[in-house]
C-alpha cells in the first residue's frame, strides 16, 4: 500500500516539474522576443507570399539544373 502511494507521489512530482519547465521556456521565449504575439489589427506573422512578384521570385530561385539526373537516380532505385 505504501509503495503504491510513493509511485503516485513520484508521478505527481514528475508532472509538476514538466509543467514548470514548460512554463519557464514559455516565459523565456516571450520575454526574449523570439516569439511575439500579434497585437492590433492587420498584424501578420509572415509577409504575404501570394503576390505575382513573390511567386515569380520563388520560381526563379528554384534550382532545377540537376532535375533530370535526380529523376534518373530515382528511377534506378525504384527498378532495383
């Protein structure tokens, strides 16, 4: 009976320690400014990426030079 109470106590202590560690990390990130909560109207976390110029810039930045070689390597691996 006493052993069962000790096991329950250990689990409660572990749960409380995990919650305290998670709370400490949350406070640290919130205070350090790494993660900022959106405030006010019109606040966005990411810039809009659905404009024609941003899509075109993404397409131009995509490296497709070795695409045929990579597809041939994939076909070779699948054929094995």
